[in-house]
């Protein structure tokens, strides 16, 4: 006795459960054809190797709101890095005694003939003053980077509407 499913798929349950085609996956080995058992399945071995798949894409528009958010977050991260780097650099230079020797040299050069006066460099380059100025510059940098990136997104959208956008071809590794 044979069921309708058996006669529809060539006479056996084995032919029904075998896949008919395989899709290549990114990073997988070479694509092989499925090996089916039974008299209806020809033995082909390996399928002919095709080149890598390619996709042509067009970057037609950039969302200015998302560019602004991303630029803001990146500029905040860069501001934190800048402040930490200045504190570390100042600490290393102070530990090496660079500020003391430069301050002594500057005071010797700017002192009057009678030994009075001179510029006290340590009052200008104290850690609190340097970190304060660095923080102010970092905040100005955050505002400028965010504004320039957002303006760049608007300008890109304007140029892309005129010339069609940025064409990108993506392909998988062979």
C-alpha cells in the first residue's frame, strides 16, 4: 500500500525528508548540492562554484537626529578622555619636577636687578586651573562637534538629493 505522500514524492519516505536546495551562509565552506538517495537522484558531486554574492546599495539619506545623538555621545566621550589625559599628563610632569624647574628658570629670567619681582608660574599652571580650562574647552568642543556633525548630515542629504547619494557595493568573502 502506498500513501498519497509517498507517490507524490517519488515513492519513498526518504525522498520526502531530504532537502531540495541549500542556501550558502556567510562564512560557511563551499556550497554543495544535497545528496539524495533513491533512483531519481542523480549523483552530481559538488555544485559548480559561483563567485561571491554582491549587493549594490545607495546611502540616499542620513537622519540628522540620529547623527546629532551619536555625535553628542562621541563628543562627550572625547571630552572625558581629554580631561583625564590632561590630569594624567599634568600629574606626570609635576611628578618629574618639570613645572618647578621651568618656574624657577622663568622667575630667574624675569626678576629685577635688585632681586624683586619675577613671574610665579605655579600660580598659573596649578592643577585646578588647568582642569578648569580643559573642562571649559571640552564643553565648547562638545557643542561644536555636535553642531558640525548635524550640519554635515543636512548638507549630505542636500547633496545626495542632487547627485543620488553614496553608492556602496557589498560582497561576501570568498
